[in-house]
C-alpha cells in the first residue's frame, strides 16, 4: 500500500478548516484511506488481506474487554489540529457518547482511549513517527503499533504515558509474543495469530 499526495501545499498556508474541507472533498476510490498528515492530504489504497486479518483479530479481542458504552471503530477520523493532522487509525476505541457529541465525520483524537495502527510497507514511517507524535500530543492514553514491516522483523509496541509529542514504550515484542494491555482493557493480546506481511 502506498500513499499518494493529493495536496502538497504547506500546512502553514492553510487554516484548519481549509484542510478539513480539502480532506472532505477528496474524491478517492472506495476503500481508500484519506488522511491529513502534517498538513498534507494523502490517499492510500485499501489495506492488504493480512492487514485486515490483523485488525479483525485485535478487534475481536478488544470486544471482550471494553466497557459497556464504548465502541471499536475502523474508519473513525481522529483530529489533531495542533499538528495539522486528521488520521484514520486502523482501530480506535472511544466512548460512544463522544461520537454522539461530535457532528461530522471525526472526533478529537484526545477522546480516543486507544488507537491501533497496522503498518503498510510504503507508509510505515507515518505510523512510527508522525502519527505517534500526533497521538501523543493529543493525549491519547494508549497507542498500539503493529509493525509487520519493522526493519528487524514484525513487531508490536504498546505506547502510553504521553508527554508532549512523545510516548513511553510500555510493552514491546515480536510477532508471537503476548502483549499485555493495561486497565481499562486488562487483556493479553496473542500476536502469534498475526500473519506476517
């Protein structure tokens, strides 16, 4: 999966509302992911079958642990205006009431309790660096990065305790290791069921 830049004007020249308008008006093929990453509207093709399988495995496990009144969303826009970002995480866990309170098709990223990104070969650096910094700056408590394209082999990293635009690594391992998610999830995620690439 590769990202195609459809608007390369620098973010400093846009107001947030203009960026969102461009994002909303971007005519992308069905299934493509349209995001704003550091002021650039990008379009990425639909994810691979392996990517979708990982998302399904994580989502099924999370449903066993989330509190009543929370949802797991696959196409929920999460806004980080301070970084000129509007991301579509592979999974976002948020209270249902947040979606009721927000008009439109995105929520403040700070309202998410957990975001999950599953890397694709061509844009893994966005998930590793730019989105991680954005989610941290927004104050998202937990960020789970499932990186099938990590240089040393597939890895899973759970970040937490955001401070500024940096997270602390809470847990890290390779595919096959169990990753423990803390409260309010309190679950062990078996990464051995994840397909490699």
